[in-house]
């Protein structure tokens, strides 16, 4: 299971609910990337970490869906462009260089 927290830049107000770096769910590993084209932070799938074990875990239709989604790994979910810049919590804002803080009490768990 992974965790997502809302982060906001004090200077430009860039805001996103993301993992704040690399994270992992039941099947997919994600990384928080900044898209220069969209000027957004998003968690982007980067790999199916258990790909070899999927036949023993899921029905074929579910595996097919994950393999289809894998084609978009590494791409911005909005514009579908590659070239996102990795961002981790504690680093400066990728848009303006300002200070990014976690919004207290605003987080969610994902699988």
C-alpha cells in the first residue's frame, strides 16, 4: 500500500496530492514527477514490480488491463508526454523553487 499527502508551494501555490517520491502499491511502483508542459505534480506509474508473479495472483482479464496501463508508464497522466522531472518531499518547488510544505492532516492511502 502507498500513501499520498497534499503538498503546496508557499510561493506559487502549486498543489498536488502525491506520494512525494517513489512509492509502491500491490502491483505498481510509482514516482512523483513534475510535468514542465502541464506544470503539475503527479504520481506516475514506472513499473509493474511483480510482473512475473501476476499469473498466480490475478485473472487474465485483470493482467491484460495492467499490461495495457503499462504502456503509459513514465508519461504525464494529463498530456501523455514523457520528460517529467522527479520530485521528492523536502525538495524545493519544481515550478518556482519556493518552499513546499505538507498540508497537515490531508493524506490518503492507496493500493
